[in-house]
């Protein structure tokens, strides 16, 4: 494995902010790009955010060009419909009654998606959008109620000129490990372990 391949591999397995919350409203489908993976984000009928790979598994047509009814995303090319959160195919209009193709076995790539601190976050475990081997860590701030020192994740814009659609990167500070001046640890995404606790009851952040 080359150095570049190893570096690219290290970028997977983290939460990344994809879009600001106010950019995704109603039944609007919005495109984004994370780690060179095209994404389409939206909200279901209950307002919960979802993220699919913006590629129809049939003819690789962008799903973001299609329609969304609050539950399924319909590809604009041949009308294939995919459940918004899992990416499971729900219907193929051209299928006949005697067809042996099982549409429920077909999936568009999907990514865990959570809303927090004014952003929609996606957990990028692989470029294809396959289900992660393990459940992703909790994206939320974790804090011990007794000492009021939360683990803070701050988003800052990097490598994007437009102010309208920044691409934030995770920058983390931890009061248990940072210097007294609260200097940040190196600018790289960090996994937030949901079940690990450090000194003083604080959660422990594990660098990739």
C-alpha cells in the first residue's frame, strides 16, 4: 500500500459535517461531497435527516435529480424507488409479474446521518455506502454533568471558497488532554467513543 493510499484509508470511519441544517428543508434533495463521495441529503416526513450515495445502482444516474415523497427517493431515469434511510429498493416500474428479480435485494449506498449543532453529519465508513461493520460512535457532545466540561467539536471551513456552502472539518478540544491555554490538538477528525470515559468522568476522544 502506498503512502497516499494509507493516508486516504485513515480518513474513513469518522463523522463529517456535510451541510448546514437550514440548507435542507421540506422535501428538497440537496447534493454534497465528502471524501470524493457524491451524496444526496434530505429529510423524511418526520423531519429526520438522511444521506444516500448520489448514484442510482441501475444506471449510475444522480438520485438528486429525482423526486422525494417523504419516504422514498425516485430516480429520474427509470423510476426506481429507494427507501431514504436504508437505500433499499422499494419498487422498479418495469418489473413484470413473472420477473425473478428481487428489488428488495438491491440497495443504493447509504450513510448514517445525524443532525447536531446546526449541521447534518454523515458517518463515512466506506466510499460505497455499505453498512458499517460496527455501529458509529455518538456524534453528540458528551459531558459529565458534575463538572460541566464538555467535549467540544468545532466546525471550521477548509478548502472551499464559497461562504454559502462551507465544507467544515472537525476540530476537537478536550479539557482533559489539551494544554491549559486550550490550544487545539492537531486539525484532524476524531472518533468520539460513546462508552469510553477519561479522568474526572470526562469522555475520552480517540484519534484515528
